[in-house]
């Protein structure tokens, strides 16, 4: 409990014990552990302050959550392709037949978690705080109580934003109401109504904070309770206004005038602008240290889905300009191509390769930053992208020319090996195809890294464990990079220019993202012997493999901005999306997913890196349990309980279809 002081801890112990396990809608209005004002008075902190701190620590709200993140990595990865599940891209891993994420064992966890959260623990402390506030005579309401209830309204808007983005219609409780605690039932409404309410509430909250003055005693108490911004009012205002901007951009396809209005209103307002401007809570702040990596933290999800973290060609080559070095060799009378390496050694120094290549990703076993495609590879093209990656591992080995050599070894300590079959041992002409097919089988079965992150034997590049397993990482629910990219898109599409041009914001987003990821990587001091500890399955080389230096982000960003200048408007918006998805990558599925759905109409295609074989998913579906627990509500939502139906903010009524649909 690194950031939580004694009084906050006392309150959290009482407040979290019953809230954390709520799963049914009828649990919504249970007072957390019967907590009362009398108990708060004894602790020396107001009951509303206790509910405020409780709200900040709810599972998967401002921090990660093992189960939810697990399913977003597994199923969400198949929707947006932020990493490559390589076994789903090659014939050795399965057939090239249409699949979806709706009909397997992970469906419930993927579809239902946010709906369940927003109807239980994401809203419970807010309603109890509101009831206490409403029942307190105005003359007895303290300055701090008014501050806390204002910030609870902000957090309520954030909770509803996440939920409505996924489902459209959700059970909504009006701001200022204690909902069922006062006998008022939540009402199912959709994005067209909810978003305008959220934007209005956020504007009102910023206006309150603009004129707020705290005494030194009040400030000390607030700093103690506020585990996200440490009592910094300016950071709260930056957070609130960046949320306003997010909401305005999300509704831009259907309410462009509202988008323009919000951007105009944000003139002169503080926004998230620094590389460390992030709203989130680290696992080490709210989880016992010995339970993070193996039990409750987001890193457990990463560890268990190690086979889903292969680096994508889209990011490394297409977005970050890390280009493979192409070679060729004549084998059996045919010219075969292979990748011998990449341009990172010179490009990182001269500003032509994105510095984040060395911060976010780890090389393959040959030291190459070479990823994989999400498009299907049926091994019908001997010079496919994947085959060129794999061929570079063995193409210059004597095994292809020396009849006496029948085994090839590679990887750390020669852990991986391939022994030729009888036919290839006797015939040199059979060897190239045998070795290629053997490597493809190893890769499809994840036998190279044994399904674990942090291996030295991975056949293609992967995500780097140093930033992803930095336990001090604050779960990025919103970051300054997103704000900069939103302003860039607004300028490109004519919704308004704020604090600079589209070019300025695009360039600055890259600079901020480079700094953010460098610091996450470089500051990781954890090892296999610390608490929390890095997994014992990881290679010490990967754990300790820091970037050689902090590369010149401004130089690279200027080169990227020059390319941006030459793009059409649609190309610029695609580039903005690519930067958004790259920045959040495996840390946040929801934001790129929402942006991708919104942009399909404008771009005429899906901006995400889609798998060939997976159906596109337009929305999350509701828990079937709602039908029994709330028949009236089910009658409202069941007509749209269809993953193929676009949500309102997309401005579309027709589903985007993938290659096999």
C-alpha cells in the first residue's frame, strides 16, 4: 500500500471488503460493510472522503485487473491486433476459416466484465457518497465534502463513458441522485443521451475547481485521500478537460457541432500535456506485493498470455520505420529472399527509426526487430514475409551445403535445435524446405518461447518485458499522448485548432510517447529477487536488457512530422490512429477499439491491424443474467444485443466486414 496513508487504509479496509466481490445487480445498493458516519468520525476522516478513496481503488477502474486484462489480451487482441497471436495467422496453427470471439470459453469474461463493474463496484461508493452528501444539511457540508462529491461526479462520468462505449445502452443514474438508495431505479439510456450528460458534468466540475480554495489543513487531508493525483487540483482539472476532449472526439461522427463547441470551450483550459500526465493507479499501490505477478496484477495476465505478445510488422516496419534488411540466395535454382537484420542500429541514432522500437519491443533470437503480420500465411508463397523472417535464421548455415551436417542449433545456449529427417539427410535439395517448415511448426506451437514472455529464443520480435512488467506502472486510463492526438485529429478534420496545429500535436504526441516508454523501461528496478518479483521463467538477459541510451525523440518526431505534412487528410487520420494504438498497445484495449469503430465511416475501412480470419466486433454483448434479474431492462436492451450491430457514435448502421465475412 505504497501511496495510501494510515487513515485512508483504515477506510479502505472497511469499504473494499464487501464491494470487491459483488457480481449481481441486486447487490448494488448494499452499504459497504455497513460503514457509517460514526465510524468515519472515529477515524478522523469524513465518510464522503472514505467513499472517494474507495472509488479510486475499485478493480479495473483506474487500475488493472487480472481477469479483465487477461480476456482483453486474449479476445481483444483478436479484434484489434495490437500484438500478433502468430498461431492464428499460419496454417500450422489452424485452418483459415472464419472465427469470432463470441463462441469460446472466454466470451463471458470478455463481453461482460465492464457491464458488471459499472453496475456494481464502479458505482457503489459514488451512490453512498451522494446519499451522505444529500442528507447533510447545506450549512454542515464542508468544503472538502463538496470537493469530493464534485470529483465523484467526474469519476461517475468516466465510468459511464467506458461502459457506454462498449454497450451503448446502460443503466444510468442521474448525477446528484443516490439511485436505488433513495428508491430511484437506474434507467437504460444510450450514447446519444449519456454523452451529453457526461460532457456537461465534466464542464461543471471544472468550473467548480477553477474557483476552489483549500486551507492548508484541507489540502493536507485531500492529499492523503487522493491516491491518483496526490491532492493536486491542477492535475484533476487537466484530467477532467482531457476527458471532455475524449468524449467530444468520440461523438464527432454524429454530433460534430458538439465536438466543435467543446473544443472552443477548452480554449485556455489546462489539459494533459506532460509525458507523465497519466490517470491511473499502479498495482503496487493497491495490491499486496506478494500477490501481484502470480495472482491479482495485470502482469499475471501478461505472463499467462505470453504467446499473444509477438510484435507486429505494422508497428515495427509500417509505423516505426524499422525496415528489414533484405538478402537473397539461389537455392535449388530458385531465388529465395530472407531478412538478415534491420536498420535499427543506424536508424535509432540518426532519427530515421522510432526510439520506441528499443523501448517497447525486444529483438528476436538473432537480434533483429522483425515482427509478424496479422494476415493469413498459408505457406503457399516461399517468399512470404514470415518465411523471409524465418529463413534469415538458417540460410547461411553450413547445413544447407555440407552433407555431413544434419543438425542445426540456435537460440540462447543452443536450446533450440532441428535434426533433419532421413530424406533431407540424404539430399541437400530437400533441406531448405525442411528447415523452413520445421521453424514454422515450432513458431505455431510457441515452442520457441514456450508461451512465456522474456525468452531469449523467440523466433520473431516480441513486446519487451521491462516496461510491461514495471510494477510501478500506473494503468493508463488516459494519457497526454491521447490528448495530443485528439487535438491533431480535430485540427485535420476542421473541428477547431487548440494550442497548435495538427502537425504540432502529432509531433508532440510522438515525443511524449517516446519519453513515457523510455522511462517505463529504464526505471524498472525489479528482478527475480525483489518484491514483487519478475517471473522466474524470464531470461535474465531480457530482464536486464535496458535501451543503450535515450535516443533523440525530437529528431525522429520531426522526420515523422515531415511525412505527416505530405499526407492527405485521411492518411493523416490513419497515422494519428496508428500512434494511438502504438502508444496504448497492450496496456489499454478499449481506447483504440473505440477509436477504430468510430473512424471506419470516415476512412472507409478499418484502421486497426485486423486478422484475416476473425470477425470484426462492433460492440460488447450483455450478460444473459439480466434477462432474469431485470426483465424490464432486458426488453430495452435485447433488440440491440448483437455484436454485429454498430453503436450510435460510429454513425453507421452497417457492420464492417473482414476478409472472410
